C-alpha cells in the first residue's frame, strides 16, 4: 500500500496557496514539499502586454530586489511598454502643436477684424 502524505503547515485544505509536491527523500520516505505560487509577468498598464526587462516575481519579492530588476531606463520604465510611451509622446506633441495652430489662427482673425475696422472707418 502507498505511503500517505500530509500537509506540513497548519492549513489542512487543498487551496491555491497550500499546494504540495510529493518528494521521495534519500531515506525512502515520501514527504510533502509546499510549492510557492508561480509569478505572472508584469503587464503594461495601457495595452496589457508583458513588459520586457523586468524580472518575474511575486509581489512581496520585489521589495528584496534591486531597482534594476524592477524598471528599465526610460520614462514610465516599469509600468508602460515602449510603444505606449512613444504614443504618449507623439500625442502630447500633437496636442501642443494643435494649441499653437489655434493660437496663430486666432491672432490672424483678430488682425483681419482690426484691418476691416480701419478700412470701414475711412
């Protein structure tokens, strides 16, 4: 008959956080080894693609790792992918250009109004 294996921690239920792997020791006994949860890749906040250059860890483990494992050397390094950052930069540039164009058009209209008033008075 097969040897029984029991949980080694206080939690007696087969939950997601209490998974075990049965391992045979050199002495021939079967022992339960608790398995940690697998970490998921860090995702881009805008598009949801996994970020390259950032280590895959459980959330609490990031506290024990150096900054180079958590970010990349770019604006929005550890939270947005390169394409989304590029889109943000282009969008901001186009918005600023649009504001400048509006301002120039408004100034031209004011000049035309002034010119029309001057020619109307004479």
